[in-house]
């Protein structure tokens, strides 16, 4: 017990002075005031022990209890029974029993006088210490007598020693104690050093364990000795607990619970629970807001806003999660639910973030999904539903889809108007679709059936149709759109639905032809806000059918990008326009349209929007075409991960991500991605996406030397595209690929037929990428001098296009053909350029490998991973007889120290002569270093150096490669 008296020297000294005065005949009173657990009882007993043994005083001890607080004179009888003033059934003073009832005022004064006189006679024989513990629990009459005695102590050898629980309203104390005859001492919580001493008393542990225990006691006990001892008794061996369930016992929890249930005033209880609830959530409250949360009014019944927390130590105590959890465990569930709703309402009114409001409504931590087993009331007011919806949108933007779906599911339990319920259901379905397609479709079907009004059904049908298309059920989607459209009498809305359905029909060969025929008719009569998408879909079909050039397609698309479009068709129109822009090699413009509508990762796109589905594909393919493989993976891997095994196959997106991994050298991972798709399903699905998959798979077979497998996939892709009347090479140049495979298989005549047909269609479309690819295939098929001419023309054409992969591949073929024709020097120059471009293309940029969504493959063919084009160019250089040198990455990490100094001066505008003079080098040496630097940096002009150094100088040094290769 002595340990509890740490930091109580001032109180003990005050008691010693009061006792000395009492022994000399000048009685005093001393009151120890403290909150529960701070050791006021222990302090009283220590003073009584000292004065009985050392001071020679007689101790009359009484402890009050709440159970006897209603019985008049209960405390007085305890004191005088202790004094031995009476015996038997009652306690007598001067021959009279102490009353059991509250007497009239005159009789009370007589009784009080007799009691004081009796005590004075007792003290005359030996100084008396009257020790009263927990005076706040005494009956009212006894408290008045204590005040009466305190006012008459001046001439008595009596020390009146009292303890009382500190409340937040000391002015309401009914015990009137005069300042002339005594004083009160308020016990403060122990300081950190004292708490640490208590925590370290006992068995010796490791230094780390002792430090952890001491820190936990300091933070979780608010300097309360009783709590410290309870927590120490509960602690297990091992790391500090994070929750109450981690404690070995229940003493800590019981101490806090006992205080809240039996000792705290109603006001303290409400304030404590408010602190526990608010502190357990994301937005701790303070000041007046805390009082309002505790239902105490904005001014806390005229108490200072921060006074209770300071006086009672509640703020410090409930800043720790263990204390908060213990307080919440002591409360009634209904009481907590009401308190959480009140706090949520206050936060909402104060403009707090919606996530904070929702966390209190659902009793969840931020960034966690609401559990299905939470017994929380459904939202009963609109502000609750709105807060949950807003919090869900915040979670979506942060990529926390599970949390968002949980919030919206709870919002849907509210009593909502049909339109409001349908809107929330649509948003929830959009979030559910990547994770559980069937659950999303069921929810959207229910939302569709919820409405009888045609306009409201027409708002739900496009989302349901898009979800069905994503699930691979295009025929069902078309049926839904026809069924809903047939019941709509608004002509403009009918056209909107027909145009949306046509966009969905692109995933079915037969439906697509029929839809295009309707769009041709519709384009002539449709409202101005509907016509752009109708025109875009017709243009897509005609471009694929080989009837348009890129220039002609752009004359249709570009003016309409400035025209107003029906908001319900906006993403669909932009998806169609972006597709045509991509085919026309206007990749930056295509990507800008996609970025305008799609959320940035980690947020997932809305797959219940058929236009967004199209834009996802454009964004991925545009990045792939410019060789930005890391971006393809970083932007799309989260969506592919979300849809794993949930019914969404998304073959086109899988193809793009697989090709990006394959180009980066992650060949095994690319194969595994493609293998996740069920070819049996593809055989029954005429969506263009499966043709993209076959083309991607064929490309991978070609890179690995599986010529026959590549040819089979290319031809299968061709059959699928022909079934859709798609003969142009703008999307899947399957003839070029098949021609290259046939050349490898020793069938040049058949290859030439395909290559010439491909070249004819490519020249019709007229973009450098399409023409250059076809010329490459033609050069391989025809061979000889004509082949060299085609390859040389292909390189010249591809230099004009944002087609780095095709350019590298064609340079590779040209270099090998030249070497085979006996022109080794020029051939190796072509291979060197291809190698340099391949290194530059695959050099890490702003997207680190850690964002690619997969670890490097463990199999031998990708450890370490080497990009496909780098591998191919190095093999060609080796076969072509190039001498060995070091493979380096692009950027400043590729430069030697001398080259870097020269490049930096050249980038500043200095001439070769000025650089030579500054570095004391011959002009020819400067020129040699610059030539090497140009090749490493992949530039051709002096003006390009500054931008290369700007990107490389701050780049990742790990981009440099020190493996050897041929150059």
C-alpha cells in the first residue's frame, strides 16, 4: 500500500501540521478530495496509522456507503459507536439515543450540541482523530453535523480528517466546512515517473518489456494508481495489448466499469461515454461540441467547456483505446447507439468529412468495410443516408471499394423513395460489378422491377445492359434494351436507348450489323444531341470494313467533338470517338478523352457504363501502342485483380496487360494471364474482345518461336473479324502476323497473298502505323531486293508514327536482311539503332516496377526479366557478328563520367570547341563522346540533350544495366 502514496508528500505534511495543532488543543479539519482510484482512502488510513502510533491520538473511523445515505444520523452513529459511547440496539450520547429520523430544526441543534459535547469530553482524555472516508456518501443530517463540528473545532483537541470524491460541481457540496478551522487538499493524478515506478515494481523482465509496461501504464491509466495496479494484474507476458481481449484478466475493465456504473455522477457518466465514443472514432470532439454530444447542452450547464476533463482527468484517460473500450463495455447498447447517432449528427452539422459521420453511424473504423453482423439501426433520416453515400464516394476515390459497398448497402436499408432507392442501387451495382457480376446483375434487375414508369426504367436499363455485356451475355442485354425501349413513348428517349443498345451490340457479330443499319437510318433523323454517337458507330463499322481512310474518319469525328451531346450518351460518344482517334494514330487525343471520363487508379471505372467499358480498352491499347507498358499494367491490373473469378472475363483488357508483361520480359506471367480465359466460352461469344485475345496470344507465340501456334491464332482472329465485316488492319493486323508466321514455316507464296491484301487495306486507311506494319510483312514475304525495298520504306514510314514497337521490329528485320544480303555494316547499324530504341523504350520511367501488380516471374526465362525487344535485338547483334560491349539503360545513368560532363556543357549551348577548351580535350575527342552519348540517349539533335538530362538526371540509378551484351 505504501506504493500508492507516491507523490503524496504535500498531503501528508498538511495532515501532520493539522494533527499537531489538534494535539495542542486547536482542532482542525482536513479534507482530501480526489477522483476515484487516486488513493484518498489509502492516504486517510496512512495518516490515521501515523497519528495513532506516533502521535498518540485516538482514532474514530467511519466509512460511508451509498446504501446508508438515506438513513438520518447513519454516519454519526458509526462515529460514536466507534467511540464506545453506547451499546445495545441504539447509540446513546449523554443518556439519550441518537435519533433514527430527521428531527425538527430545534431538536437537531440540541442533538448536534450533545454530540459535540460528548466528543469534547472524549478528546479531553486523549486527542481524537475522527476519520471519515467517502463523506459524499453520507446522509444529509450527518453531513450537517460534520459542518457543525468543523465550526467548533478551535478549542478542541480533535482532528477531523475527511475524504470526498471529487465531482465536477464542487460548489454543490452540502458539507459546509469553514475555512478558518481547516483546509482541503485536492489529490492530483500521479506523474509519469511515479506511474513508471509502480509499473516496474515486481519481477524483473527485459529492459524492453519493462519499458513497454511502464509506457502502457502511463498512457492507459491517466496517473490513477488503482487503474495502474489493475492493469498490471491483467497484463500478460509479451507485447503490449492492443485490445481488452488481449489482457489476461478483467480487473482494469472492472475498475472503469464500476466507476461508470456506481460512482460516476450522471453527468460524468455521459461525458465519459461521449469521450469514449468520440475518441474511438475518427474525429475526437472537444469543448462545447463534446458537451452537446453528452446531451449536456451547448454550455455544459454553465460549466466551462474543458473543466470536467481537466478536473476529473477524463480527457487524458479516454485518450487511450483500452480505457475507451472498457468504458464502452460498461454502457448499455441502446445508450451507445443513441450517443453515436448524436455525435454523427453534430459532426454532420459542423461539416465534418462524411467518412467521420458514417464511422459513428455504423460504429466502424475508417477504411474498413462495415461488418454484416453489426446490429445498427437503419438510417432513419435523409442526412444519415446522404452521409453514408458521400462517405462511399470518398472511399471509391481512395480505391476502397469494399468499404464503399458496405456503406451503400447500409444506406439502402433506409426508408427511401423509389427514385432515391434506384439511384443508390445503381451506384452500388456499379461498385459490385467487378467483384461479383451476378450480384450486381441481380441488384439491377430488382431496381428495374422497382419502377413502373418508363422513364425511370429507362434510367436503369443501360446499366443492366452494360453489366450483362461485361458478363458476356450480350444477347440478354439487347433483349432488356428492346423490352424497356418498347414501353417508352418519349421519341428522344427511344433514340437514346437505341443508340446505347447499338454500342452494346458491337459485342455480337449479328446484332452489330443490324445495329449499324439502324444507326444509318437514325443518323439522318436523330436529334442533334444523339446524332454524334450514331455517326461514330457507323464510322467505326465502315472503317473496319475497309471503306474509309483515316482522314475521312477524322472529318466526321473532329467537328462533332465540339457539338453538344446528350449526357446519357456522353461516355458512349467519347468512347467511339476515342476508338477512331486511336485507329488514326492520334493517340494523345484518344487518351485525353479516356482520361476525361475514367477515374485515376486506384479507383475502379464504372463497368455499368458501356461507354466507360469502351474507354478502358482505348486507354489500355493507346498506352500499349506507344510502348508505355508499365502504365498499361499500373492502370489496369487493379481492375483485373478485382474481377478475378467473379464472372468478368474482360478478354481485351487481359490481352493488353498480358502483352505489356510479355514486352517487359515477364513471359510466364503473361502466359498465365491469357490462360485464365476459357476458350470454350470464346467459341460461343462473337465479341470483338476475343479476336483481340487471339491476336495477342498469336503475338506471344511468334516471340517464342511457336510459328504454327501463332499462325493458328492469327487465322482464328481473322475468321472472327471477318464474321464482323472487319477487314481493316487498324485493330488486329492478323494478315501481317500470319504472313510472318508462314514465312517462318516455309510458305512464302501463301504469306505474300496475305501480305499484299493487308498492304492494300492499310493504304486505304492510310496511317503510317498500318502501312508500315503491312510493308514489313510484305518485305518478309517477298524477300530479296524487293523485300529490302519494302523494309526500307516501312522504316521510313514508321518513323513518322507513334509506333516505337513496330519501328524496332522493322529495323530488326531490315538489319538482318541487309546482313544476309552482304551489307553487314549498314545491317549492324540498323540493329544498333533497334537495340538503342529498345533500351530506351523499356527504361523505367515515372511508374516503378512495384506498381506493376505482379512480382517478377520465378521461372528461368524471366529471371532476370529482359524485355522482349532488347532480347531480340541482342540476339540479332550476336548473330550478326557485332563486337561485345556493355548494355546500358537510357538516360544519364547510361553515360560515362566524361560523356556526362560533355553532354551537360553541350546542353547549356556551348560549342564543341568551347567544351574542348573548358575540359582541355581535343575537339575530335569531344565529338566522339557526343556521338556515343547521342546513341545512348537515343537522340539525334543537340537541342534534345537538355530534356534527356532533365528526365534522366533525377531518375532511378538502378535503371543502369551492367550486364554484357552485343552491340
